C-alpha cells in the first residue's frame, strides 16, 4: 500500500482530502469476466488509481506506473468510451501487474465524482474495448493498437456508422492508415 501511494503521489496525510473507493477482486470479475481471462484478472485487486477532476474541456490525462497489460492510450480510449472526461488519472501497481482493477476503480471513482453511475452499456463497451485493444497489441504493439482503435472509433462516431458493412469499412481503412494488417478473426472481434 505504501509503495502504491508513493507512486500515486499521495502521502498518508493527503488521504483525508481524497474519497477512497475500494475495488475488490469480485468487482473486477463482475466487470471483466466476460472479456478478460481469469489469469489476467488474478485473485487480488492490486492496481490502484487516482482520478482528479479537471476543468471543463481539459481532457483526459493518463499516467501509468508498473502496469503491464493496459497502456496509457488503452486506458484513455476505454475511459472516453465509458464517458469519462476532463480528469487526470494515475494508475499504479506495487510491482508489474495487469492494471485491470484500476480500470474498474477509475470508472467507479469518476461516477462518484460526478454523482452519477457510468451506465452499464458504456462500462461494458469500455471494458471490451480495453480487452480487444490489449489482444491486438500482442500482435501489432500497444502504440499501433491504440492508434488504430482510436481512429476506427472516431470514424464510426463521426460517420454515425451503424451497419456492419460501414463499420467493417472503417476498420479496414483505419488499419491501412496506421499500417497494420488484421486477420478475419480480429476484424470480427473489432466489429
């Protein structure tokens, strides 16, 4: 706990100015089981997060420390999908860990800050996005995977795309644009 607090830049004296929200391993499994293998989630919730509300229009700032599965960009994309905006987020683990508990914690903390829950559809979409990006990162690298997912998501949102055909086209164009090749299985999962 002391190591994580140090990495988050929070002293024992600072704790009184923070609202502390606990995420259990059961919470992780409730949010993530349908998307992430139990081996990635583990048996203990160890990653922690600070979420500090920013000024309107300031955007999301993400920093990770000792997180191996989720990159800064992956958290950013997933949290945006969940509806999180205008916040500074720091994710840390006591040693190199996946960081799945922190994703759940960030959504819960943001909901607490704003007084309204992240709706389940958005939370599921964010979690799925993080997992799909993580799987893609294993074959193309985290930077390319993050760029690709952000671009594809942007094309779908800006174009208000809803048909499988249009979304598949956006996926293919985005992959070409960032210089990656996708298997048919990856395209299906991304769709």
